[in-house]
C-alpha cells in the first residue's frame, strides 16, 4: 500500500513557483549566515549514545598519515579535509528530516516520504565515508585495499570513527597472517636451494682466481659465502697494489718488481 501511495503522489503536478525557488537554491546556494541560521533551528535530541556527526579520523591513522606526508601537526591531508566538510553539509540535510520524522504520527501518509528521504540520505552519507577511507587508506596500506570492500570489517557501534578499533584489529590480524605465509614461502625456498646438486667449481680456487683476474667489477657477483667474498676482495686489493706503481719506460720498468721477485725466488 505505501508503494502505491508513493507512486500516485509522484504523478502530482507541482507548482512552477516552488520550482523557481528550488532552482535558485540549487544554483546560488545560501550565504554562510543563512545556512547557520537554518542549521541552528533543528537540533534534535536522541535517546541512548547516538550522535549525528561525521566520523573523525582515528588518531593512529592520523599520526601515520602526517608522518608519511611529512606534514606538521596542524596540517592534514587536503582531500580528507574536503570530504570531512562535505560530511557536515550532508548532516545539515538530515536534521530537519529527522525532526519531521519524529513529529509525524504513525498514521500520517507522508511518513513514508520522510523515511525514503532519510534512507537515500544514508546512501549519500555512506558514500562520503567510503570516499574518505579510499583517500586515506591507500596512502598507508595499499596492499590491504580489499579490506575496505568487506562490510564485516567495520562495526556499526563505531560510527564516530572513520575506521574504528574493529577494523584496525582486523587489519593487524590480516598483516600477521600474510607475514606468516611469506615466512613459510621463504623457508620453503631456502629448503629447495639447499637440495641443489653440488657444484664442484663453487668452492674451487679456480673460481676465485677467475673472479680476481676480472678486475674490481667482479666484486659485484655473489660468491659462495662471506669467506669467498673476502678472498676475492683481498686478491683484487693485492692486484691493484702491484699495478699502481708509477709509469716508467719499458726498459726500466722491470726494476720496479725486483723486490717482488726476491720474495718468491733466490735466483
């Protein structure tokens, strides 16, 4: 029955004068003073702990965002501030609707109209909330963006927080599980590498000599361990020390190596 009554009402022809006013509000808006005056007229009270306000950015997320962006304590991400301001403007729409919703008797035929308006308002409010999350979260944890699309990650009791403790705990659990999986993968890779066939050239002096004779650039290659790398660099250092003597004519150059020859032969 409510659906049929709503459908019949939509066929009603509305006056041109009212739509002139509506068009003016849509194009020109209101001055800040007029908007404030209308905002202060409707200030409904709520039972329990419910508060009509835009969710604030969690302190943990806020500190991380400032640290990553290198901003001071008084500067917050510009896009976040813009979306937060939009949240407040949307809430201004809800206040008179909530006031009317609670004022009408249950039998009033217009009650369904108000409820439909509030449901559509809730869609807009949620979209702004999601846009704020999508702006903040990728800057801090881009690998976990899939969590934002999971409604079970958020608690309805934490509406005053943009993310909430429930989400932060779920994200921490997800990160721990991923770290465990990565660790298992690394251990499995290490086990497979330890089962590789023995390479007879890996520990031979020939491999070291080959690297040392290649010059300093051979130090960029991986050796067979810290001892192997040390031997390679010592060989390079000795080779560099020998060739660093001053240039002399060919006939006199051999005299520079006389002391080296005495250390290996008595001839």
